[in-house]
């Protein structure tokens, strides 16, 4: 059986001026390999590795060219155009691959890369999807405290940002850890805060508190300079204000303010934070 979207070894069944027909047996299904891609030494009965997809007229076609994605992979592809019916991604072959609107976790932008998987739709066409939850591995082998790289593939107002670590492993940056705005396609470097019982990874974009505090203190001092040495809010400010101004949680802000106060770098006077 000739499989769509996969590399497979097929036999040269017969030759024509415009190419050769490949298959698994003489009377079975065949697929055309265009003449321009036929090796000179391929004869009838010979075997060749090819990738099978559909051409611009939706006919099965074989190629020896290397696509950027196959059925077994999850990889980032660049969006090359957005139309009224969906988007098209560059996958290394002549005809760009289709990303339907319903398979987008957020509207995509031309020129940006998004993590996708390849699938066959109900009409037999190859398409890609940004919906990766359930397709990522939960057996990463990582441990708490490890640092990892990943790409955001979906965001949720309730849960946070869903991330594929190394394009392979299921991870989440919980909502409470999101001090910056993230979107699908964004690359992140994070710390594994927890390995959940099911193997999924819980990530943090921040260092452990004892390492992060120096950085947070510097952020506060820089912000103080921008406000002529006096902040217009205190540690009693709302979490939303602190997040907007400093991209940190209220707890982290209070820790850093306490550290600066002990070091006598700030004064707390009349409900204000003043740089000394």
C-alpha cells in the first residue's frame, strides 16, 4: 500500500517518457516519479526511496526531494501566505502545504514560524495543524530544575501557554507563571518547575527565587530611575499593575522590595518607594 506523507521504498514498475511509475507489485497501485527526478541507473524492477504527496491537481506524486515535515514529525514551518480559506506554509516542496483556519490555535502571520504536525484530511489531502495537544510525548526524561528550550503552540486564558519542549515533549507554563505575553510560534527558554505525575512538564520562565531576586531588584531600580527615583505605587499595588510595569508577580516584587530595603537602596516613606 502506497502511504501518503511518508518516505517509502517502492519498485520501478514501468517507464514512460515523462517519468516512471512506482509501486509494490506489478498489478497494484502505482505513483508517478517525474522524469527530472529519476536516477539514471533506475531500471524496471529496481527499488527507490521516495516521498509521496499530492500535486497541484491533487494527483498522487512521488519525489526524491526532502520535505521539511513527514507524518511522523512535529516541526516548525514558516507561513508564506494567508488567504480567505486559510494559510499556506513552506514545507520544502513545490506546492506549499495548507493550514486550515480550524487547525490554527491563533491567526498566523506571514513570515513567522509555527509548530505543526502533518495529517490527511477527509478528502485525502495533506494539511498541517497547530493543534498538538495529545500528539506530544510525556516521557521526556527531564528532571525538576533542568533548563529547556521550546516553542509555544497554543495559549489559554484559563491554563496558560502550552509548549512543545524540543518539538517533542508536552509542557505548560501555568497562567500564574506568565509575566509576559506569549503567542503561538514564540520560542522560549525555561526552567522545569515540576514533572507532573503523568510525565508532562510544568515550566517557569523565571529562575528559582533565590537566584531571581538580584535580577528583580535591578528591574525595580531601573524603573525607579525612569520615575525620577520615586515609584507611583508600593508593594500594596495590584498584581496587574506590578505585572504591567515589571513583568513579575506580586510575591516576587515584595521579595525584591524587601531585599532593596535591607540593603538600604530604597526608602519606604509616606506610602511611596524612593530610591536612596
